[in-house]
C-alpha cells in the first residue's frame, strides 16, 4: 500500500503522535467499540432471523428492539470517543508541525529565501499542515475502525460458514492490488495540488502586496492572466484526483459485487436445501455488507491519507533543509570594531558569476568608511557579508582580527546594527517596531526615537509612539519609516553600524538633522555608510569607490577630489546641479 519513502514519512509522522499516545490509544479504543457494535449487528441479524422466523419466540418482540438501542448506544459512544480523542491528537500534530516549520523558517540561510518563493513556505505552513492533520485524525480513525470491522466480520463469516468465507476471501488480493494502484495515483496528484496551492498563494500575495502599482499600471488584466494560469493548473490537478476518487469506489465495489453474487447464490442454495437457517443467512448477509461498506470507506479515505503523506513529505523536506551554521565558539562581549576584508571574493549562490573580486579593505575601530559607486556595483553585497547573510567564497573577513566564522553567529550579529536599503516595519506600534523584541525601558526607546526624529511626527499622531503603523508600515510616509528604522538601529547600540542608503528617503533638511544625530552616534563605533548623495559621506575617514565588484578608488574626500578620478567626476555632476 505504501512505497518505502512514503512509509518512512508515515513513520516519522507517527513520531508526532507518540507524545499523545494515551489519547491516541483511547481513540483507537473508541474505534474498537464502534467496530464491535458493527460486527454485533450481524449477530443481531442472526437472532432476528432465527428468533422471529424459525422459533417464533415472543421474547424477541421486546428483546430485539432493546438490543437495537443498546447497539446504537455502543456505536455512538465509540463514535464520540474516537472523534474527540483523534481530534485532540490531530490538532496537536498540526500545531507542532507549524511550530517546527516556523522555527525552521527563521533559521534558514538568506540563500534559501533567494531560491524559494516565500508563498510556497506559507502554503506549507497553512495548507500542508492541515492535510497532515486530516490524515493523522479522520483518516486514521476511519482506517482503524473500518479495518477492525472488516477483520471482525471476516472472523464471523468463518465462524458462520467457513466454506463460504473462503470463497469470499478470494476477492482479497484483487481488491488489495486495486487499492495500491489507486493510492499511488492519489499521492502523485496530491503533491501537484500542494505545489500549485503555493503558486496560487504567491500570485495572490504579490498582487495584494502592491495594490497601487497594479492599479496605476492598469495591470489587472495581466495579474488576472497570471492568476488564471495557476488557478487552472490547480483545477486540472484536482480533477485528476477527483477522477481517481470517483472511479476508485465503483470499480472496487463492482469487483466486490461479483464475489458477493457467487457467495450469495451458494448461501441461498444452502437455505433452500435446508443446510442452514434463516438466521445464519441473515447474519451472513449483514457480515458481507459489513465488509463491503467499510471497504468503501477505506478506499475513500485513501485520498486524504495519501494527501497527508505527500504533504508530510514536503514538510519534512523543508524541516530537513540545513539551518544556518551556528558559527564558532568565540563570544565577544563587545568588539572594538576593527574590520578587515582580505582579498575577499564572493559569488551569490543563485546568480551568475563573481560579484566581488579580490576586495581588500581595512577599517580601524571607531572609523567611518563610506562606500560609493554606481548602482549594482556591489556596495550592499559588501556590507551584507559582515553579519554573515552570506559567506565569502575566497579570502578572509575579520572583525577584531578574528575571522567572522570564528564568532558564534548570534554573537557576531549582536555586534552589528543595520539600517538597510529597504525598510521593514511590522504591523505593530511604533514603539514595538523600535524595540523589536529588545528588553529596554520606555525611556530608552523614547531617547532613540528623539535622536532619529521619530518623536517629531509621532507626537502629532493620536496615540503617539503607540500608534500602529499598518501592514509593513503603509500608514507612514517613506521618510517616517526610515526614521523608525534608524531609531531601531540607534537603540541596538552595537559597536558596528551599517547604514545602507539610510537617509535616502529624507528631505535635505531632515537628512541634515539626522546626519548630525548619526554623527553623534558614530563617535565610538565603526560605521560603514553607503550613500548615493555624496554630501553625506564627505566627512568619512575614508571613501572607497566601487565599480563592478572592485574597489577602484580609495582615500579621503580631499584626496579623491585631488585624484580627479571617478569620485571627482561624480562630485562635479552632483554639485553642478
Ligand atoms: N540576492 C542576490 N542574489 C543574486 N544576485 C544578487 C543578489 N543581490 C544582488 N545581486 C547582484 O549582485 C550585484 C551587486 O548588487 P548590490 O545589491 O550589492 O549592488 P549595490 O551596489 O548595493 O547597488 P544599489 O546602489 O542599487 O543598491 C548586482 O549585479 C545584483 O544583481
Ligand atoms: Mg544596495
């Protein structure tokens, strides 16, 4: 019924059930009750047939209806126990998987995010986990219950009439073979459906993230076409599943019908020739129905079960993705902030060619280094190597004389505050966005907010610093968002500060004011500043000019002007205007 990798997945999923084995076993007990009551219906039919038709026993007038109520009560009790207990187990499994996926998502290296769409991750987190939950609960319940009913009914068949039972059993291998084929198809289509759910989420998310762009470019038609494509792909994959689902039961039932017909004719012949009683025939018939009905449910549950296994497989693929390395054992209280790029070369994991070529650069502790250069020349790439978003491919990168890989990763990152090119805010208050999980006093937050000129606009807001900024900060202006991200970096108070176009969204006046605040801050820390506006970098201890992944000029503002190279010409252009 399962191939070896599916079986492994299933075993691994069962591992999630283990902590809840008591509830699980109780649920199985409920299924046993249910199955027992089902098998008892066959005995009930026998008592009915013999007592009423053969013996004409008046006791059956009250006894049998009472027994009927009893059987239904038993079945109801079993039904409740299994539903509740398995539901309990299933929801725990879903929650556990979600927790693990979420934790793993945060540990994945940046390179993973470059390669995979975030929507695929999201749909694993939401959709795939639900399918596993389904498989772990409903499907397990049905499988246990119906298998037990079948086994019990078969046992009863043998007890009633071994010869007939043997004939009925010849159908077994054929049915098992059919079910195997059906399962394989279910699993294949389920995987496709799950991936296409990821595509649907992706297209929808991209559109939802940029409603203004979609509107002003009148791109609704274009987006619609994209959505139609993934939506249609999803429908097609689903229809394959539906087709398999629709065909599977009738086929299995038809095979069963042939077998049952043969058995029935022999059974009727036995009664006709008075070799067995009416009760035995009825019991035999009920037992047969008790096999074919559960078999129908079993085949029906194969779909969700296989979907769950396929979903589990892709979840485990994600969980097995290697996390970021933890780094070395070195833990620094606070580094001095001496940074050295020593013949560093670097290529992005996805991307063609080398991005940084043989780059050497030394920044003394507490100094300010400015990096300028054309767009795409590799400025952001250089600073992204410092907190180890990516690892260098050649040469070495040292902080305080130690290779960055010697530091414990969290410790290394603790030393770096970053105001990145794209500002990221969370749908929370301004205050929480500045603190961002750090354990700080309200005064410290306010101080950072004041230094980054967040207070200026926050005071005008109805709830001040406690104003919620909206999804990704949409309720604020670009410059306001940038100030919040500067405040966040100020609050972190790390010895190394990276400003990647940190003031690009500010007007000249605010920029000058914040620049002053930043200069204050740069005093006793090493700062790497990237800026297109040269006025913000003039005072740097050193300025390097990058071009296509190489440093082409290096020196102070005055030296570079005197050198009359690329920097000087950039400078002339900006100030000519
Ligand atoms: N995550 C990535 N994966 C692959 N290639 C990338 C990635 N990020 C940047 N690149 C490539 O690396 C090169 C340098 O990019 P980088 O972002 O460092 O430029 P930059 O100098 O900061 O430019 P800008 O001034 O526009 O911010 C570019 O050619 C870019 O296409
Ligand atoms: Mg950049």
